[in-house]
C-alpha cells in the first residue's frame, strides 16, 4: 500500500493541472470527473464480484495495471480530444473500483476485529499520509526541473514495484468467507444507513477539496510549486491527528464527527468570503486536521458495520459507491454552471452542515429499522 500511495502521490494532485496545461479547459476537466464517477458507480459491483471470484490481491494487481495504462496513455497524449478524455476517465474508473473495493476489504478483514476498528483506521490513514508527504513535492520538482514524461515514467515504475509486495501477503483472507447480503438486508439497521449517508455527505467536501481546490490554487498562483505545497501542509498534521483519533472511544465518535464537520463547514464559509491567498493555505492546514475528526470515526463505523453484518466486502463496495454517487451529483451540477469554484465551495459547506445535523439526531429516529 505504501509504495502504491507514494507512486501515485507523485503525480495524482497534478493530473487536473496537467490536463489544463495540455489544452483542456476547466469545463473539460469537470466533465472528466463526471465521466469518471459515472462509470465508477456500476463498476464497484463488478469489482465486488471480481474479489469474490479471483481474490482481493489479484484485484489490486489488476487495478494497478489499469492505472499504469492510464499513465501510459497520459504519457503519449499529444492532442486533447473528447475520445481521449473519455478513455482516461474510463481507465481511472476501472482502477478506482478494483483497487479501493479490494483494498478496503483487505483492511477490514485483516484489521484485528471490530474492537480494534478505531486504532486500525487511524493507523491506515497515518501510513497513507507518510507515503503522501514527500510525493507531491518530489513530483513538482521533477515537473519543473526535468519533464512531465520523466515524472510519468517514474510513476509507472513505482506502480510496477508496488506489485511485488502483493506476493508476500499470504495468509490474508483474500476472498470473502461469508455470503454477499442483498441491498435491503445489508442496510436493514438504522446505524448502517446513517453511516453511509454520512460518508456520502463527506465525499462532497472531499471531491471539492481534493479535485477542485488545487486547480483553484493553481489558477491564482500559476505555478506547480503552489499546488505541491498543499499535500505537504496536509500530511504532517494529519499523521499525528489520524493516530490520536484512532484511540477515540466509539461513544465519542459522534462528537468528533459533528465537531469536525461543522469546523470544516466554517472554513469553507471563510474561503467563500476571503480574498487573501495566505488564508487559503492556512485553511488547508486547519482542514487537514479537522478532516480526520470525520474520516477516522466514519471509516471505523463502516469497518465495524461490515463486521457486524458479516459482509465486509459489501461494506467496502458501498463505501466507494456512496462517494462516487455524490461526486456524480456534484460534478453534474457544476457542468450546468458558468463558474465552478464558488458554487462548489457553497455545496461543500451545505453537505458538511447536513453531515453534522444527522449526527445530532439518533439513527433510530432518522431511519426506521426494516
């Protein structure tokens, strides 16, 4: 996982920027994200079947190979066309579905049971952040002082290397031991409905913060270095925060989620009103800490819910679907608007407020048990 994260972090944050520099406009980039998420949603069910039939490790390997294909196609892009945009989005969607459904499934199955959910989730995010901390800065350096082609070749090489550790992951529950539950049976409990609705609301913020805000920063400053600073600011604070929040007791998770969601909503509101670029960078640092007040408890709840209903593979699948479905709504809405940034900031604010509100109300009152 660490090698994979490091390799992708070299270039991941720069993909929309490189698309702009290659000749695509903002509308085309938003269309790319819309196509990617639209294809992704049904592919998650395919990925679930893939894991059941051939195993999680092989699914991760196939997804990684598809990601290599994505970067290879990007490497040889000469003219920005709509067919090429669709092909890139389709490859990204296949990778995302296969890799993340299998990855989170393996995480749940190997995490030590529901009693260790919080610590395991916190550790997972901390490990990921250590892989991210130097990648974007190194990627920016390669882009600036060498070339885009060299960066893409290094990314491809890193992804190939990340396949090697999969050979040593023997002993893990590679395929589900339990049956896949029907949709209604999986979501029979009110806690499950609220957990996944919460994850969907948070995903709106995550898409705006991860996909659109770096473009916003790039258009203000006009340099790759300005974008590379973003994940470096995020990582140092996030590693410590993720580990600490992994120790939070289940009874206090709601308080953490409400506090984090409302704090991030307040930051988005400040961003809507602010015109000082310094505030944007300060807000990135604050959000990087607050985000884990939401992410770690939410994913811990998903972890525990998958264990409770004895279907961790569906827990992983629906987690990805919840994210991608709300991304479709977000980018579909932005395609209708002339200006994508301020409206997206406002949408992120509203989604976080909704996330905070639904955790103020007990799940049994929000949803009837079926």
